């Protein structure tokens, strides 16, 4: 009787050991599958990051267009204030947009009117001084005083000079339609709406 019991106990222990071995094998297989799955997911995320680029804060993909417009198409809203030091003797100083409607420099602030300056996109045109007005190129980086502009205008360019599609930084002095003195500097390259220009206008000297 004892021999039969011992035999059954031995069989039970063998079955338990077999079950434990099978369970351990299943656990190892499951862990291996989970690890492999995690590796595949990580690799997929890495590929997506390389192809699509980093995600923005809103969850969208950053595109080249989000980097801002090119210099050639700068919107007028991006025009920065004039970097020219403030001239306390001027009747007006600031940055305006010169368009096909022109600018009246004798109005404060200068307003759209073909009185003194005009901008045309046509080839060979660009920035044009009023037909009867004298101008003078200014090549010094520092803005001139009124007296310096007047001196330059004594040997200035012929009336109605066309500066064309000049580069930013191009500057000149000019007489206005009512004999005020003005300094104009192209602030930025022309955009869709016109050319941003820095302007200083000095009123007539007291007599």
C-alpha cells in the first residue's frame, strides 16, 4: 500500500515539475514576443520622425512654409521701424510704403499722392522722383542733416531722376514740391504692395 502511494506521489511531483517547466517556457516566449514588439514600434517611430520631421506644439508637422516668407516677398506688415537716429529738427521722420499711388512728402505723415515720389513695377522704372524735382544721391551710411542734404542738392541729379529698382540701403536727398528738403532711404526690398522707405522731411527754414 505504501508503495502505491509513493508511486502516485512521484507521478504528481513529475507532473508539477513538467507544468512548471512549461509555464516557464511560455513566460520566456511571451517576454520575447513583447520585447520584439517594442523594438518594432520604436523602429517605426524613429522612421516616422526622420520622414516627417519634428512635431510642432499643436501636433502638426513643421513645413518649410512655416519658416516665414523670403526676403523678396516680405509682407508690408513686417516692415521694421526706421533705424535712422531721430532728428529732432525734422517735421516728419518715419517709415512709409512707396507704391504706384506715390507719396506726398509735404503732408505729415506723407500720404499716397503722386506729388514727390512714385514707384512703378515696370522694368526700367522703379523709384522715380517728381518730374520737376531735383535729387542727389547719398552714399554715406549715416543719415545727413538738413544742411548736408541742401549742400548735396546744389550739384544734384537732373530733375525727374529715376533710381530704378534699387537695392535696400540706396539713399538720396531731394527737394519736395513745396521746397521742403527730404531724405529717402530704401529700407527693404520691394514687396507685393510696394517699397518700404525711411523718410526724413525738414520744413522750410524761418526767414
